[in-house]
């Protein structure tokens, strides 16, 4: 394998902990789903490269060395997508409109492009980093910083609850009321087979969500709502909307029996899943964030409702577009 044959690669930088280790041992520890024998074979075939030397499985890594991985599954096989649209930018901040389906940060062993990598590629001379994350399925406002001092500042104001977050979501069902102030504690669900599933439980952590109806969409049997987070519990919006009896459109965990999510893991997308959840992703969008600027006053950044959600609100698209061949 040559770089000409495989122009896309995964870039790793050798830090203090990795320096001096054998390459095959380091790769096996870094990617535990892959065997050391298998990774050593890829090294011998030239799929793991250094800018300065030819690598062997027994090569000792050097501090600061950059390793390029061309292994299918661990590295990209296509060009990166464009950086998400920029909502606001100055010398310290970079605020993006993250699309649904794009990770904020790589997760697991399998390769996937993520916002952090795209931003660092676009700004190679800046210390670009995340200050918070949005789920893969959630679209909207994502605050990033260009230096570590600003990064620490934004993370602290988030921790101090000085950041105001406003979300929009499409709920299943026609909501009859106009506003609700949901105050319901959230914690682990002991009656669920899904380990990450949360719920409203008596001994949970206090949680508060403001919900306001923006538009009812009878054609789709849905309601567009605005949600204000007063606390930041795991899956808070999804849990509270389920608690109200109007779970989010597209949610595979909340508002569904456990079997729906478990089947989706085993079988992927099928007719049963489509019928149960009604949309390819949880219909949640971070519409606005207001936060202190590190240099001056307060800043509000807004992201327009994502196109796939706006189409449902406008009544011009089915809840789940037909797959090719349907």
C-alpha cells in the first residue's frame, strides 16, 4: 500500500505515555478491538507510516512523532466533509451549526469524521477545541475555542450555569397546552434493559425544563416546541418530554419499549423501526446559546432550524423519507 493509493489517513501524535513503546503494542492498546497480530500485519504491509522513517511492528515510538494510519476501518476511505457552517467567529471563538449525523469527537475504534478533526484541519495554527458536545443526532449551536485560555473560560461558565441554552424539538402528538414548567428528578431506570436509559425517579437528581409550544402540525401529528434547560442532566429533554407523554419524534429509546432500541442495534433500520420511531434521528436542535464573551459582555448565537426538521414543520416532507428502492 502506498500513500498515492490511499490518500486519506488517520493522524496520531506520539505523546509522553506512548514514547518508547513498541508500535504494535501501542496500536493494540489504542485500538483494543483489533488484535496485536492483525495490526502488526498491517504495519508490515506499509499501512502505518511515519514522516521520518520506515516502521516495523517492533519500532520504538519517538516523542512528537506523527503516525499516519491507512488501515481500512481505522482510517478514512473518502475525503472529509466540509466544516459545518460558521455562525460566529472572532480571534478567540468559533461557533458552528453542527448538522445531525456528525460526531463532535471520535468515539470507539471505527473511523468516523468528527467536528473536532474538521476544525483542526481548517485551523492548523490554532489550538481549536470543544467546550461542550451535542449528540450525533442533535443539530445546532456548537461552541468551540481557538486557544486553551478561552477554552477554560467557556467550560467554567458552562459549569457555573452562566450559559443559557434554548432548544427546538418536534414532539410526537398534538400538545393541547401552551407552556409547561417541568420539575421532575432524573436518574437511572432500574426497570430497563438499556443501561444508558434515564427516567423520572423519586430519588433522582433535580431537573427543570421549560417547554413552550411553537407550532402544531396536524398533517404530521407532531408539535414543534421550544425548550429551555434550567439544569443539565443526562438526556434531560428526552426524559422530560417522555414524562409529559410527548416523546421526541425519531427517539429510539424514550417513548419506546426497550425492544425497539435493542432490535435496532441487532437488525439496523427496518420497517418495524421506521413505524415505531417515525424519523431517522431524534428531532432535537440547539437553536440558541447565550454566554459571556471572554473579552466583552454577552454573546447570543442562533442556528436556524435544521432543514430536515423545518420540512416536517412546513408539512412538505414525510416523517421518514423513503429509502432507495421503496
